[in-house]
């Protein structure tokens, strides 16, 4: 009897432990819910990681648009935890910087000489590419190699691709971007508010990322950048002015982390004009750059891209090569005004006697006509040409040696850079659109260049795009137009010397004018 009661008691206990059907349904629901939540978290994590790993440049069908707006890889890249490259803030921030600091840049980016086309939200020379989770912007080749001209102050500017950006104030551009980013007004609330006011569609996650990561990180990276290039922005060395850039000193600081403060002041004075980019195929093999420090077009292009902000990690070789292939056959613009053909014919005779040996003639790039023994594209020793030597001295043997360390053990490793002792003789194709003249842009017109140095302008204005067909160059007597001030170029300042290049300076005035007329045909 006692045993039977015990069995019944155990059965009651077992029945009590066994779950009811309702409990079993609830348990299954809970298990399913956990699986779904985990799956959703995994998907969200995957999407989150994908966002920060995607590398998506904007692609353009035409080579011209790719040149103007396409990426060459100068946007920041690498890892979100350790980004490299890129000297500009993300797109949403970049486009509202003028609204954050209107007193630092009244007139917006166009006031710096950047060219803005209708229908485009970024100026020519600024590319977009999605990297590290955000739309990023960067400079490309067109920023420094696209210019404009006008026949009169009342005309619309005509855009010429491949032309030196003679109106661009690149030094002030970098000064504005960095100083505004470090301004007390560059706060998360203000930046996000300006982005929203400008039509930016920032969701909750974007706003959180901007507030917690992007804006603080941008300030930190700009602080480091500003410390590196400080001597180039604080006014202690010769200002570049409109249409000029110091190619190699920012390169030393950003790519090689050199302390510019430790370099001789004279080495930091290296501003020179932007070169034209047309007819590059016949130039391959010539001594390139102003001082002829490289004979490889591919290396010259890659080095210039490094100057624009790419790094060995971020560079987009395919898109950079697309630019290279296009500029190989890019034709120089025809002279857009009338030519006195009879005077030009007289000028051709004088040009052949005094100029053609070093600079070739109007056929350069048309049929590849170069006679053996000519000095076109070869370095003229500084002692003979006698022009300002600061640009030559800013490119040092130590810097050239450092360039050889880039892209080690790859097909892109530099092998052709060298230190020279002069400036290379340039072909003169499209010379009318390459004013002002000499490597440092110290002579405003071709006619002025044929005068002896003591008779050349000592002080003139750079950056105005109204053309002077008589003297061949841009008008250099206009200090301001519609609130935009042009750069007062003082030839007595170190690096701005307008001496040397005495060829043709003793000719009669009528022969000089005839040579200038002939060069309009180049």
C-alpha cells in the first residue's frame, strides 16, 4: 500500500515538471525570436561593415568629364581605424565649409579661382568617391590644369582643359579648408545643422557618426596636417599667389613626414607655374618638370598625383592611366583671336634664327617633327639661362633619393628621378594660353619676355582672365574685379625673379612683335 502511494506521488511530481502545450508554444516562440534577433544583428553588422569597406568612385563615360570630375584615388582610404591620404574633409562637410566660415571665404570656392560649371555641385578638379563609409572628395589633375579666358570683361569665361589654372589660388584654398576646420564654429551641432540646411539627408546613424567620429577625427587630422605644412601657410616664405604651386615641399611634409621647420628657408621657396597638359605623347622621354628631373611620363604623372594627395595605398592606377592616355593626344587650343599672317610670316624667319633650336616650332605635336641635335626638352644649365633658381634649389638630391623608396618592388617604383642643374627647354605648343611666362610666371606677356630684364614689369597682377592679344598674355594691370582681388606679383621677392632668358632681347622692336605674332600660331 505504501509503495503504491509513493509511485502515485512520483507520477504527480513528473506531471508537475512536464510543460503544458501552452508552455511549449511559448518556449518555441522564444527560441525563434532569439534566432531572428541574432540573424538581424548579424545582417546589420554585415551591412555596417560593408558600408565602411565599400570603395566606389563615380564613373564618367567621357574622358573629358573623367578628367574634370573623376577620381584618381586622392580621397582618404585604407582602414576606417587607420585612414591614410586625403587632405579634404568628407563631401557633406566640404560643401558647407563656406557657410560655416563665410567671413574667411566670402564668395565661396569660386572666389579662389576654382571653376564651377552649371549642373555640378563640385568645382572642376574636385572628385567624389565613396570610401570609409562616406562620400569623400579630393583634388584631381583638372584642378591645376584647367583655365579660362575672356576677350573682354563682359564675356563669359571660356574653359580650356589642360590649360594652366592661372587663376587658382591653391595655397589660400588649403589655408581656408584647414583654418575653417579648426575654427571654434566647427562644432558638431553647427556642422550638422549646416549640412541639413543645405539639403543633406543625414539619418540617425549618420548624425551619430558625424558627431562621435567624423567631425572630431577631421579636426585631429587637420591639426596634424597643419602642423606639418605650417611654414608654407604662415606667411614666413614667399606666397605662391594665383596660378602657382610649390610642388615638392608639401610632398616632403605629407608623403615623407619631413619637418619643414628643419629645412633651410631658401629650400621652402619653390613656387612655379602650373604647366599645360596637352601633347603629352611627344613629350614622353623628354626631361620633364620645370627642372627636367624625370624623363618618364608615367612617373611624372604618378608623382604629380602624390602631390594632389594620393598615397601608395589609395592611388587608383586605372583611373590615373585613363587621364594619362587622354592627355597624350590632347590638342592645344587654337589662338582665338585674329592673326596678322604677313607679320607672322616675318616672325617665323626671326623665330627660326633665335628660338627654334630650344623650343621647336608650330609643328610640335602635329607630326612629331624634331630634328636631331635640337635642345628641345633638354636641361639648360642655370648659369647659361640665368633665370630665378629658387625652384631648382627646392628640389634636392635628398628628396630625389626619398622618391625612390616609394612603391618598392613594384612596377610603379620610381627609377628616373634625378637632380639637375638648370631648367628644361619647353616646347611652345599652345603658348598663348600658358601666360604668364618663365617657370615662375614672373613675366606677364610674350612681348615683355623679349625685353631685357630691366625693362620687364617689376610689379603686376596675376589671375585676371581677360586676354591681351597685342602683347599675348593676360591683362596684368587689373587689381580687382567684382570684389575679387588679384595677386600683386612683386619680382623683387625671393623666388619671383624675372631675370635671365636674354634670347631675342636685343632684336629691333618690329622683329620682336613679328615673333610674337608668329607664336600665336603655335
